[in-house]
C-alpha cells in the first residue's frame, strides 16, 4: 500500500483536514492516516492546534470507505482505540516512542487489526524483543532524520530477515526522491506525510509532500514497482527492434 499521512498537519482545523482528505481520495494512494495523541500533547507539539472531534473521525471514516480507500490511525492515546475500532479503522500505526508501550500495543492487538510499528530510533535488539511479543504487526523502517545519509534503506531487507515479517518504509528524509529509490528494496508499504502548501509551517513539515504532487509521485512509484519483476532470470524473446 501507498499510505499518505495527514498526521497533525491539519493543524486542528476540521475544514482543512476534510479538504486535504477530499484531495487525497482522488489520487492513487491506497490509504490515508490521521494522528491521534493524548490531549495534553496538543499543547506541547508546536503548530498542531487542537484535537479533532469524534464526530469528525466518524464522518471521515465513512467518507474514505465510500471512496474505496482505507483509513488508519497513528495513535498514542489508548483511550481512543475502542471508539476508532468501532467506527471502522482499517489499521493502526504506532509512533517510534510507543514501540515498547506494552499497554497501548496490547490494546491494539485486541482489535485483531494490522498494526504498523514505527521503529524510529530503535535498534535491532529492541525491535527483536518486540517482535517476539506481538502478532499481527509490520515494522516500519524509518529514521528520524532529514539527511539522505541517514536513510539506510538496506535496513529494510535486514529487518525482513531478522523478524521474518514484511517491513514497510516511512519517509522522514527531506529529499522526496528517496521514495523512488526505496521501491528497489521491496517495502511492503510506503508511508509519507502530506501538507497543503509550502508557504506554511506544519508539525511534519520538511519531510511532507505537497498534496498536489501526490498523484504524480504515486503513479511513478507504481510504475517503478513493475520493474522489480520476480527475480528469476528466464530466457526471453528479444523485444527491442
């Protein structure tokens, strides 16, 4: 799946959030996520505004499903899991500092829906410890750095082998061309943040893709996926004149 993350880049404005959503359902993305943190965090995270209402999440979940897309929630607020599960969340994502939050992970496991676990700042030892405890999860290889030198795409293949699970990729690099390169490493899913424009500052700003560029980028990514093939070198007829 190619998953666009609105995250908190709606800045607490429901009209803005729904406008972003409407634009995204008309692109080639497969799924869209919102981020839900504890109420106290909205005061601490610069520029994220205020929490969106439960009624908003109920309406947008219906809207996304009617447009034949999936909706996921990046969640740190354990108290919201039951509500979001009931209204139809398709999957979950946990942020880097929640990888060892046993209470939250346990609550998500109870829903029996796929959870994407961001590895963020974690090393292999911590990832393997969590891997033994959780069932219906996929790890997301991501680095909390905007530097190309820190992306470390080869870790996708290594984590697959170590965990015996599919591994996704999450973009935090400020260079969007990294998305194209990531295709060669066969991530199960690709996450990237989105924003409305380049004139404002957003909670996830430097690594977010402007929404009006999303469709072109996803189309290119899907074309590049076809170039991977099956990996077996077979005899074929010449197709070049």
